[in-house]
C-alpha cells in the first residue's frame, strides 16, 4: 500500500508499506484497519480527499466524512482486487481539498474528477 503526499514536508519519509492480511479479509475491513492506524495524513483545514485505487478506483475517503464511500462491493475479499495473483497493491491518491461528494459522483459515473 502507498499514499500520495499532502505537502513537501510529508515527502521526508516514504509512505509505502507492506502488510499481510488474510486474502479473505473484506475491502471494508482493510480500509478500516488502515484508517484506524492513521495511515492517511490529516491536513489542517480538515478537508483532505483521497481516492483509493487498486486495479480501478475503489473508494473515496474524506477527512470530513465519518466513513469511506465505496465504488465497489466493500464486502468482497481484498484478494479479488489483485491484478496479478501476487497480492493487492492499494494506492491512496491525494485529491487535495476537492469536494468529496463531487469526486465520488464523478468516479461513480466513470469519469476522473478534476484535480
């Protein structure tokens, strides 16, 4: 898993990590685990928007939301989102302070939201 940086100072250390979870762990549980570990950076305005991507966009996570909004069935096992059978690569793409509702709507319609 990896995440984008929110500022130059956030680039001081790499964000990429490898975690081992049972392949049947649901996507929702994986995201909850990462959020509980504070994997995503918080920003002072309290309005960071993230797009979770694996083989395609999976969810929008917003600092101001209580929980992520999934673009796929979040109960599916994490292993079903791997492209090569050698694990799953998750990337949280920082989408600045864009309106997360709009970002979600654009992704749900199959469009990449403006950054």
